[in-house]
C-alpha cells in the first residue's frame, strides 16, 4: 500500500488539482476579455509549493492558496483590461500538457500496483 498512499502520490494528486484549478482560472480570464478593468488571475503552484515545503505544510494547503493576480501583465488596453487572449491560450495549452503528464504518471503508478496485486 505504500505505493498507493505515499507522499509522491499525494503530491501528484495535488498537482492534478492545481492544473484543474489553473484551467478554471485561465478560462475565467478568457471569459472576462471584454470586462473593463479586469486583471487576469494566475495559479502559481510551483512557487507556493516551494514555500509550503520549506514551511512543512501539506500540498493540499498549497492548491487552495495559489490563486493570485497575474503580476506579469502590463497596463492593458485603454479600458484597463489586461487580458491577452494569445497569452491566455498559450498558458492553457501548456497547462493541458502539464495536467496530462501528471495523469499519465498517476496511471503508470496505478498500473504498477495492479500488476503487483495480480502477482505478475
């Protein structure tokens, strides 16, 4: 059972959750592309994870606190909206790749566990 319920599996699960949260945040940014004054949000899971691991916090706490204003955007358009559609779509594609990679790793771990249980 150590293979199934270990810190690596917990971390991978939280990374999948973070990628799902990031997808929601990016979709919200795109949905608000015409909202005057809207500033895009971002999920900075890697930085939050680093800080949490230094403080000894569990990964689950990181996902809940990782959403913040995207500080890498400029002033935006004349109406104050700073959403760049191309940038958001690129981030969404990158995030989908990250999410799928984490799912594949989790699936590999489950397949290994299945093989062990079957005695093969």
